[in-house]
C-alpha cells in the first residue's frame, strides 16, 4: 500500500466533501444536507479512489489495496470528524456521529474502495 498516495487521496476527498458541506450550511440548505452529503460522499470517494489511488495499482493486488484504503479512509475520516464536528462545532456532543447519514457515509467510504479493487481485479 502506498501510504503517501492513500493519505493524499483521503485528505483531498475529505476537504472537498467538507467544503461542499460548509457551502450547504452557508446557503441554509440543512433540510436536504443529509441526503446530499451521502450522495456527494459516494461520488467523491468513488472518483478520488479510482483516479487518485487506483491508477498505478496492479490488478492482482487491487482487492487487498481497496480493503486497506477503505479501512484507512474510515479511520482518518472518523478522527477528523470527531475533532472538527464533535469538538469543534458541537461542544463534545457525539449525537451527530451516530446519525444515519454519518453511519451510511462511513459504510460507503469503506465499501466503495473495496468494490473498485474488486472490479479492477476482474
């Protein structure tokens, strides 16, 4: 696993999702935000993983690479979300982290790189 490439992919994707989420809040679009963020996260994870991470990976190892990338991505995203969203904006309230859209977001962040790795293997 290329750690440097993985970290760059994860940080770029996280920054894009966070920036667009901030725009939603700034435009007072909180009513559609959970649905939009789940969709946006799926798109950004797919595009970032496919184009920034998986291009140079050899097909024989891509399923394993996808699993490693997905797991690392979830861990880093959780740490960043906890630091920014829980302690930065919600004064230590963890209720946001257990909302359906956060759980779905972590699940798709784990599964999409695995699926990309599986598709590249075949």
